[in-house]
């Protein structure tokens, strides 16, 4: 059994409405450009495809996309947008589920590898990506850099969003490398706030590189964003590309 928390029907039904900014052309355009270039003339496999925020428009660009998704509720929302023949989705976890064929690109966006709450499962995710890749194929992860530099001595919480509609902060277990995201989201209909939490195992870039080596993959490049900006010590996130040797 995977340690990933399962997304509920209610969460899946409101997911797209709460992620409208990340679904905008300004955000998605560079993401799709980056992934389509790596896919080339081959096929792409998205781990944790969710409601298809990235996979559906990538398929519409002409890249054959296949998805793996743990939550049947998230996959059901995706299925309202595109049919199974056009974008097949297998229900299962991204660390062990195997789909037919080989791919030039396997990708995992928006911090989703941290849904796997153990190091062993995260290593298996890399191995599963390598298992699906053609020689010379790439595995891409988009992931935030753990914001531990914002923690003064004695503090264990870091806010990441303070607005009229949403209050979000992360708390950290520095021993187990577990981050819990806390969300208070305003409901426009009644003005009340809905509380939600999610658990994640945060990972440093160097740890990911070691996982990749265990899986037989080599770091090809690491940039700060989908536009390809340089990754630096103050970068809030990274997009990393590992290549399967030929």
C-alpha cells in the first residue's frame, strides 16, 4: 500500500476551481513548451496526473500522453474533459504501477513526489520512472525547495500564503522530514473558512539526485522554473531532468 493520502470526491470536485491561476496560459505555456520539447516524437507518461491540468493540454498539443493516478475521484474529473482512448489513465500508485509500452518522457509536477511519505517509496518512484523510459528518455520533476531557511530557532511553522481567500502555512518535523500543509480557505457562499491539511515528505535536490543514481538515471539539468531560469541558492523551486543512459 502506498503512503500517499487519497484525494476525496469533494476535494477532486473543487480542485480545478482552486487551481485556476496554475491553469492559466501564463503558467501552463512554459510548462507545456518544456515538456513537449523533451517528449519530441515519443510518448509521455504523467505520474499522478490528477484532473489533467497538464496532461490534457499536453495531449492537445499532439503529444501522446498516458497517466497514472491514485485517486479514482481525480481521474473521474479528468475523464469529463477527455476520453479514455485519447488519454488512457490507470488507477494506481506512481511508485509501483506499470503501464504498457515505453516513453521518451516521464514527468511529475507540482511537488507531487512529496505525497510519497517514505524515502523508500520515493526511491521506488524513480525506479518506476526508469522502468518506463526508453534509453535516452527523461524523467522530470517540479518541486519546491524546502523553506527551512525561514525557520528561526524554536519556530516550526512557515506561512506561504496570506490573503483574503486563503491562509496557508507549513509545519515541519525535522527528524522525519515531514511537512504538513495547513489550509484555511474562505467559502464565498457563506463567508466561513474550510480547514484542510496534507502531509508530505520534503526532499532536497541532492537527495533526489542520489535516488536517480540508484535508479540508473543521470542528472542532465536543473533550472529554477519552466522558463529555464538558472537554479541558485535562493531559488524557491526547481525543475530537474534526469536522463536514462543509452
